[in-house]
C-alpha cells in the first residue's frame, strides 16, 4: 500500500511541508483545495523535492476551464520532471453556482467530457495536430503556435477523479487513471457501494481494476494520551459533521441507517450553528469514519479496514504525530 501526505497549506509553508513529506518517506504530497489554491503550492514543492510525486486532491474542475487546467498541469508536470498527478473533483452545485459563479449541469457527463477535453488539448501539444474538441459542455477548437505548450518528454500527467455518487464514480472508472474516494466514506460504503460503481465504469470502458489506483483519505483522531485523543476527536467530529450536513453525501449515512442524523445536521448548518454540529457525532459514528487511538494503532487499523480495498491511503500531516514518529509510521503503513 502506498502512503500519501495530504495538506492544505499556503505558499509560505509549501516547500517545508513537501520536504518533510519526502524525508519521512511518503509516496506523494497532495494539495487540497480548501482555503488556498491547490496548484500554487505545487510549484514550490516541485522545486524543493526530487523523489516524491505531487498532486492535487482535489482541484475543483468546474470552477476552471479545461484549457486553464491543461496548461497549469502541464507546467507542473514539466517543472517536477514528470512527478505531477492531476486530481480533480466536481464539488457540489451550491459551491459551483454560488461561490464560483460557474455553470452546473449533468455533473457526471460534464466531468467525462472535461477529462476528454484535457486529453485532446494535451494530444494537440504532443503531436502538433489541430485541436478539434467539440463537446456538449466544452469546445476547444483554436490552438495557434504562439499558445502551443509544445510536446513534453514526460508525457501527460495522470488524471485522478474524485466521486461519491454512483454516476461520478462510474465515470472515474471509465476515463480516469485513478480514483480518489471522498474522505466522508466508511470501509463498508467503500466495499459495498463505491467499488461496485467504479467497476461498472471500468466494465463500460473495457478496463480492468488492476489498471487504475484507488486512493482513500483517512480521518484520524490520534494522540499520545487521553487528553490528546479527546482534542483530536473533537476536530474529527466537527469535520464529519460538516460533510454529513451535505445532502449530496447523504447516501453514505443512509447506508448505515443514519439518515436522520444527516437531516438534523443539514438543519443546523442552515441555522449557521456550525460550532454545535460536532456534538451530534457520537462515538459510533466517529469510529465508523475515523481511526481513533494512539499513532502506533494507525497501521493495524488501516490494514484491517482498507486492506484489499485500496491501493493508496492519504494521511494528514497536521495533528499530534511527532516528526520523530512519522517516518516509522509511514514504513509501517506501507507494510
């Protein structure tokens, strides 16, 4: 199993965090799009490291044109000497429409076309052929020599797609090089629902499961004593509650019979009661979504929960795990 470090950092910390991840033996550093741009830290990470692969996890696709993303990803792939992986996700309608002021329709079909557009743009640069991509959602039919990125000795970046619902997950299986499970998932939902939908997409494209990687972020509540675990769990409960309040993610709760919890959290979110939502996540729900305990418990729990289901796990660099513990922990996780 490969072990990736996931972070949401500003530019001031990007090089330091990337070097730390590389020195601790992580296979990939993943930059999440939360409060900061996910691509900019990768420029500094690429300059500070030599081995570790670098990726977004995720960048919001529908907030950007495929052409913009194609250029940025190609630049990062070239700068990192072929170490960049493009991780994309759709976000949800309220964020795309109300936060980014961009169009939203048929998200699964749009994402399929988005990936096809990226590959058409890259192919025109690699081969020098004309750019003629005309889809339902995106049209790219102009590429003059001045704006042509040109061929890359490193080829195209791999594309990983995120998904929660059945249609988007199937699209990932159909067109992506890898699948990024959402952090708001459980081993049971991953096994019973997600992987079946992913296989549906693979079958549609005539691909095998061995031809793509599956990666899952791990929610943790770790500490060296009860006080640290309790404090970490408080943060994990708040994060789980935030995602559980989103109607689009309700099927995960429904799979466990917790649909009413989601409805209550949605109600609280509409009231702006964000600081109270974590209190609704009891120990049973916490244990389903997060690994709770001492740092040394993490490798065994990851193997028990996700062994045979995924190829990569993503671990947050922030938290209570000390630097002197991290390298050994990564080695143990890798198995």
